[in-house]
C-alpha cells in the first residue's frame, strides 16, 4: 500500500512539474532562436521606444524634417520609428542615401502610397505613385523622353514668356501704387496659369479658360490639403475600410471634380480635331499625351485615358507649389542678404542690360543665378524627405535590416545641412556652387539631392530649371525688393507636402529698369 502511495505521489509530482518544464524548454529554445536569428540577420535600426499600439505617433513633431534631424543626432544616421502598426525607417547621410538610391535602387523603387493618394490618382496610376514595373517604365519614357524634354518644353517658351511678362506688368503697377505684394501668391497665380495653358491651352476654348481655371485651382488646392492631412488609416491599415476621418471620401469627391475637368478638356480636343482635322501639330501637353496614346495602342503596355489624366494631375501637383516655393525662398534669402542680391543684379546688368528684358537665352550666361537656385534648393529642398520609398524585399542598409514594405524616408533636408559635408551649412552662400560642378540636379552627388536620384528621380527637372531660373532672373532684373516698413523678414520654413515659408513673404517691388515701357 505504501509503495502504491509513493508511486502515485511521484506521478503527481511529475504531472505537476511537466508543464513548467515545457515552459522552461520553450523559453530556452526561444532565446536560442532569437540569438541565432540575430547572428544570421542584421538587427533593425535603433530608435526611440514607443507606446503600446500607437508606437511613436504621439511624439511626432509636425515639422518632420527637423524632428528627424534631431533624432539622428541621438540614434545615428539610420533609425526606426513605429508609427501605429507600420514600421518606418529614416536615413540621414549621403552614404546611406547612396546605398538606397544607387546600390539597391531597384529594390527601393516602389513608393509608399497614402490612401488619399490612391483615391485621387486613379488608383495610383500616375508617374509619382505607380509601382515600378513595365507600366511605370512606359509612362516614364513618355514623360522624360517625349513630354518633358528640352525640345518639347522649348515649344512652350512663348507661353512661359507671356505669363512671366504679365506678372511683371502687374508688379510694376503695384510698385507705382507703393503697394506691397504677397510674393508667393503672385508666383502661384503665374505658375497655375502657365501650367493650365501648357496642359490644355490649345484644346480648351479661350473663353472657357478662366471659368475652368477657377474651378481647377479650387480642386487642386483641396487635393493638396487632403494629401497633407495625417490619416489614421495609413498608420493602422486594418481600419482603412472605416475611413474614420472621412479623408478618402473627401478625396473621391475632389477626384470626380478633377476627372470632370480633364474629361471636358479631352472631349473639347476631340471635337476640335474632328472639325478641323489633325494637322499633326501638338499645341499642348494633352494633345501630346493623346497622340502617344494612339501611337502606343498596340504596344504590350498601352497608354489608357486614365494614364493620361493621372499624368496631367501629377504635372499640376508637382509643378506649381514646388516651383513657387523655391522662388519665394530665393527672393527672401536675397532680401536678407542685400550684397548677394546686388551681385546677382550686377551679373544681370552685364549680360542683359537695364535697357532690355531677360530672355531664356540669357540663362546660360548667368552662372550666379544658377548658383542661387542650387543654394536655395540645398537649404530648402522642395520635398524635404523625398517621396517615401518602399523595398520590394528585405534589405540591409548601413548594417541594419529594413524589412520588406517598410516606409523609408531619405531626409535630404538634413543631408544638405550636414556640417560634416558642407562648410557653414546654415548660411546662404550661392558662391559655393560656382566651382562645384559635381553638384548638379542629376542625383549623382549624394550630398545634394533636391530632386532625388536613381530610377524615381523627379521627371520634371528640366521644367523646374526653366521656370525657376527664368522667373528668378526676371524678378531680380526688373525690381529691387524691400521689406515694407514695420514688417520683419522671417525665413523659418514649414513642413508640408512641399516645404514653404512659415510666414508668407510680403515685399515691395521697386522698378530698376531704364524705361517704363520695358514693363508693358
């Protein structure tokens, strides 16, 4: 009986101990697996600890470019953040930017597309958001080689000249009234008018351009606002179907309005061609795109009408605020540094003269104006974090793992102000670019990436160069610029879809040409 009791007791002990032994064994195996995995795969980048569920979201500063720069000082040139349920990695050095944009360019060639971006761009069909592949390569070829090249853009020179001259005439009228102007607003009106004329000026009836333009500007402004709104559905994709903030619903409304405008322009173009016949000459970018659509109809990856609309939308969003803000920053910096403005005006006087007006043909003889544009884009890159990349497969960058589909920011604002790379990095010194021929806009120098680099480099570089340089030269040649009495010049920037001045530049234009007729 005692033997049976002892056996029963021993079995009871074994039964009671077994679950704990299993748990201990699982824990040991888990630790071994963790260290084995670490020995085989580099760890994730370092980064600040977050809260459960929301991660680092509550601690984000609205000015992400400066917030990320400060985090890099603590955690190093590459760090991670958990934004909701999504992992985000930020890169802050030229060397790591090179790894992503050159060494692993194909792997990082996809975009992280916000839900509002998908809603307005026909499901992400535009050149900016489309995933890398045959469809994207087709659109890139059309845009870069045929649509936004120098030869095609040169055909629109008279349009650019007309809009710039019209704005110069308006500024002259304001100067006669001694009335200050909001520089950014005037530049935006000019760029929007020019963009619309380039898009469909030859297709839409002249008498309808103004009403279409008013509607168009309103829709684009609302789309830009919605794209800049943080969306909880992007941080927690599981909530996307609920659209808790209603941002996607609002964007769909804007998208329908934009589609109606673009569809109306296409229908007008078709009616004109049907009535007058096709003489083979393209008078605007819409006509160019529709012609390419017809030529590529039988290709393996044909261009659709939605592709055409998405590309036109990209051109508006990518070519108005960005160009406007760059010129506004340049004028503000030159006003803050009067000796630099005098140097630029002296170059213009020597090349153009005060009894003449600036033409685009003068730009190649104006190296200091070009240096001003470069220095402005160094200090104030239009897209300070670039459009976020997303690796197709797991990647190793800087000795750390970036998992597949991780949103990856390249902080060019930080890179272009890095004291280890640039002398006196926060000073506005255009002359630093006069002898530095390696720093162009092609993205081959990873210290200077205002338009990005690699396959996804901005397709509109040539257009941006033409508009910024020509407009800047015209404004500096035609006027001196002064701060109105009682106001202070503020150069602080503000993060957004495009970097802009936190306080809009209000200035007084003062004519400096020899003859008032030059302003007419």
